[in-house]
């Protein structure tokens, strides 16, 4: 390992020991590409040296941005969604006005 690689790993561990970070935040802090950080995360996670602390929502509202923490711990798991939740989500996508406005059916005489 080059001295540059060792200093990156040391800074990586120090940053995660201080606070929870996403891969993009770590890449910005270390000044390296996000793909490099993801490889380091994958290696440390395989050895159980860091764990997934939470999932943050992205700009679409889905919980897809992983936030990591240094040390032993149980990985964060998303709450289980039932098939009924998916059905409602699909209906809301097809008809976005459905939840906003409740239209009363008028009775014609």
C-alpha cells in the first residue's frame, strides 16, 4: 500500500469515528472519487468494522442514501412494507389528485 493509500484509510477511519457519514460526504472530505470510498466501505463492512447506521431520503423521497458508522453494530433495516402499501402507492402514482381533493359525488334528480 502506498503512503497516499495509508493516509486515505487513516483519514477515513478518523472521520467515521467522529460522526456518521455517507459515501459522498467521505469522498468530499478525503478528496477522492466516490467509487474509491465505496470500495473501502465494502471492504470494511465485509470485515464488520463499520455498519450501516441509517438510510437517508434522497431527492425523490426514497430512503436510498446509506449512512455509515465506525465500530461494531447491527445494520439498519428498513421497516417491512406490506403488499397493501404497494397497491396504495401505485394508485397514488396513477391518480395524484386522488388524495388531495376528495370529490363528493353529486346526486342528479
